[in-house]
């Protein structure tokens, strides 16, 4: 598959929201939503690791046409650290425990609402890429840091913070 399109990310956002999934866009998808000039092959989604949320994510993905295997359903329900999905209309990486970020609740407090998309802060995106230490992330980090500096320039508009995270169930 080629790069994921903005309309596909919008479809994913809408399905996750219809099913009340608590999530943030992270990784390069999150950076793109901040305005980072690049492309990505998949949607990176940081999913809050709770019992209810895992099932809600399964429901949203199935609604979109993902043909989830029983193993993938079980992994999503239990919040396996990383679940890569290539069996749908586009590729999605579900991340329940991203490198460099301790707790979903903390990332949520630092996150932003960018045109209706819940997105990790650029600092959390950078921290996660730095902690993963993959070659492709090491290559991207200098450009991401430069982009963060651009976002912090005086006079640049800031994205609104996300609303308080509803207390539904406890983190696993």
C-alpha cells in the first residue's frame, strides 16, 4: 500500500470516536497532524489500555472493514504493547505502551485537539521516536526537532488542549 491519506485518517478518527475509544494519534501520523511535512504508510494510534477501550477499538476497526483474526482481537482486547494491522482498507499500528511515554493519562494532558483530532504533543512524539531508537526514527529526529522549534516560534498559534479525560475504567 502507498502512503495513508488524510481522508483515511479521518475515517479512522470518526470510527474511533463513534465507538468512544480513548486514543491519541502518535508517531509520524501525529506529527503530520501537527503540520510536519512528510508522509507515512500507516496510522499510528496510542490507545488507552483499559478493558472497555480494547473492545471498543475492535468494534471500530471491524466497522471500518478490518478483517481481524481471533489472535488480533485478543491482543487488542488485552492491550498488547504493539499490534500491527495490515488486513484492512489501510494499515494501522495500535500502540498501547509507546516507548518513551509512561502513562496515557499524562500524554492526554499534554496532547492537543488539532481540528478534531486528538494528537500527542510534539514533545511526546519526539520522546517516543527517540526511545524506540529505530534507524528510521533516528533519521527523522533532527527534522522533528527543527519542526518543534518552528512550532514554538513567537506569534505561532497554539492548538487547544484536549478536554479532561473521562474516568471510565482503570488502566490495566
